[in-house]
C-alpha cells in the first residue's frame, strides 16, 4: 500500500489522466511512495469512500466544487494551479500535493 494517496478530480476524468502519469513518473524519480489516480467529478464521492486519499486536487475546470469538498472532508483540498495544469507539469503538482499532506 502506498504511503500517500493523491486524488485528482476533473470534469470527465480524461484530462487529468495524463497529469497522473506525469506525476507518477515524477514520484518515482523523487523516490516518493504514492498512489495517484484521477476521477470524474460525478464519481468523486464514491472514490473518496473507496480509496481514502490523503489529499484531493481539483482540476481548474471544477474549481467551483472546492467549497463543498472542503466542507465535508477532513483532508486538504486544493485547486491545481492553472498554469501547471495546462502545461501538465506533473512534478510541480506532485510537490504541491506532497506539501499539502505535510
């Protein structure tokens, strides 16, 4: 079982899957033991119960969900930086997630 679990949420779960693979490559090269996965906003609640992530990162296109997730979760919830998301900068998004976990 991974030491840290990072969940990414976007509108359909498609665009973040590329970001997940880049984050996993960055985690491997940094020696970080983590499970990173993406899901669609519609499936987020089911995935939260199933996987119990340590941090929830939202794609910029679903930033409107930030408040409702923060209200019901006791884990860090953060919107992914739009520039990092657009550039698919897995390293920076990974570092932000790890920083949030603490």
